[in-house]
């Protein structure tokens, strides 16, 4: 009985799993592209105090990326636990 209810719930969503995955990957890709463009182009342009070297900008940005990656991984692991 539970199997038939699960199948009817899947049919009632209106979107297949493949379409949902494509939509999710598209949204994540656009957000990542926007984040990287802001991080590597606009932030150094706005905060150019006496033209820092690109090496220093990339080091600073990599620290930010590692911090965000750790936060996202922690959030993902938290959702898997609960």
C-alpha cells in the first residue's frame, strides 16, 4: 500500500526527476558564475587601494572560497544528519 501511495505522489508533482535535476544544476551554475564574477572582478575594482597585485587578490579570494566551501559542506552534512 505504501508503494502505490509513493508512486501516486511522484506522478502528482508534474516534473520528472531529470527535469528537476537540470533545473537545479542550472540555477547552481548561474549562481556560481555570478558569485565568481563579483568575487574576481568587481570586488578588486572597488577596493583598489594603490593597485594591489593580482597575486594578493587571488590569495584573498581563495581564502574566501575555502571558507564558503566549508560552510556549504557543513550545511550539507547537517541536512544529511537530520
